[in-house]
C-alpha cells in the first residue's frame, strides 16, 4: 500500500482505513501503534520520510496522541539497528520495564528495537524518529548502559548539538536525498557515541572512587530525599528537575534508588500517597474533598490517585477517610523489610558489618526508610500556633 513513504497523510484515507495505513507507516521505523481507546477521536497524522544509502530511515511525524510499541517482527532482526526518538513539540512518556522517563519538547531517547518498551505521546506532537542501520556500536552502548532508558539531555553541550542537528534534519528533510543523508547519518552516530560514552565515563569515575564512595552516595541519596519531600506538592516535579537542583545527573540519581531496590518514580509516588493518607485521616481537613487533597500533593488525576491509593493501602480513599486506623503513624513503610522483631537500625548495623552486595542494598534501603519515618514524625508533630497580633509584645 505504501511502498513510497516520502509523504503520507491520514487525510488521504477514510477513517476506518487510517489505523491500518498508519501501522504500515510505523513499521518502516520498526514501531507498531497500540490499539486506540474506543472513544478516541479519528487518527490525524502526517509523515515525511527519506531513506539513506545505508537504508536508515529518517521520518518527521506530526500527529494526534498515540501509543507506540516495538514492532512484533523486531525480535527476529539482527542486532545492528537503533531507534532514535526526538520530541520537537508535545509531551509524553517512555516506559521500559520498571523504569520510565517523561519526555518534553527537546527530549531525545534511544531505543533498542528488540526490547519491550512503550512510548506514550499524550498530546498532539511533532517528532523525528530515526531508524539507524549499521549502528552496532551505538546499540552495544545502549544495551550496556546501567539503566534501561537512554536519554540525551539537551542541557549538555553535545546533547544540545545533537538536538540542533535533528531539528535541522526535520526542517530540511524534504530537500535531502539518499546520498546527502549519508554524511549527516555519520555525524549523528558520532554525536550519539559521544553522548553515551560520556555516561559511561561517569560510571568509570564512580567505580574508581575511594572506598568511602558508598557513604558519599548515601549522603547524596539523603539530599535527594529531602529535596523530593520539600516539593511533593509540585505536580511538575521530575527526575531532571531534582537532578538540576542537587547538581547531580538524572542517571546517577536513578542508580542511587536502584541500589535501594526502588526507582525515583516509585519513591515519589509512595511519598505523595503517604502524605495523602495522613490528610485523609486528619479530621481538621474534612472540609476538603478527596480530589483537592490529592491535587495538593502533586497528583494530577483523581482516578489514578484512587487506584494507586487502593493498591497501596488496601482501601479506597473514601473508605480510609471514613474509618482511618487508630494509629495513623503506623503506615506501611516496609521495603524489602527485615524480619519481624529486628529493627531497621539493628539490621542496618549488622548488614554494614559485612561487605556484601546484600549489606550495601540494606544500607540504601535504610536511608529511604529512615527518611520516611522522619518525614512522618515531622508531619504529625504539633505545630505551634502563631500568636494573635494583640498578644504580640
């Protein structure tokens, strides 16, 4: 149907044929659109694409919200292809395994076609998707990275150059031929290798750090926890924002949480749910609706909040508010918890005495647990009343 992918518009197809035609387009970049929701508006999209002399595909897309998955045939392909997604306008989310990363305009992510991932573009968007062939070295860097998601920040020098190149490709794609794309493709791959190698350099420096590197990392994790706690009500709080505030790299922060058997996203959601739990049990806040309380702590969707709260605490927010437990402070804070009867402090000291991966994991878990308990105690501490102006001396 679509042997020539140079230009494509859904307007050229009846509404009932658009999804199939679009799926054929996305197969050229090794992606498959997920089935739309039953009440989704008609698909509207436009693609302009070119192939290089190495059979790489450069595609500029503008479309209504979509969800993309790896094409089912990707697992049968050889390991020499990398997908690059650069979001020029709009916003979205990339999910792979237990990790996820938010994409905003200017965000770039590299994807292994053979891995299971999910790209959710939840607004009208404009993007560039590049299928890089003969990219075995780049693919190896993607697969050997310490985290599953490989993002390129436009805030770094090389990342900004990479983004500017992609934007130029998008602007001039219709005028570029197969052989003109070849030097551009080579330049892009060099930039990607530099970006990914810079991440690996950070890992090498961390590995070569002195023996007290663990204590330094634990200190960093405590700082990150404090920053998160102070900004739980910010619905726009992201890993990248916390990293900028603390002067750390987003990937390094992800590694800190991974050492504690958690992820940044999971921790942020858990802290917000805990603060909502306290508010629901607080009779002084009974005049606030449940939706107002969840919005107060950074949740943007009341339905998603209700599902997350029920999954974590075993009761719906409404049921919890109607009959909160007698001891509100006894929240479920276990995280790979120690055996019953062993305090966190005791287990941490015992673990620290042994230089093993398990001991290190417990040290990092203890930081999160101790911080949660401290934050809970602080939230439940009585607040001193501000004296009336007439009483002030």
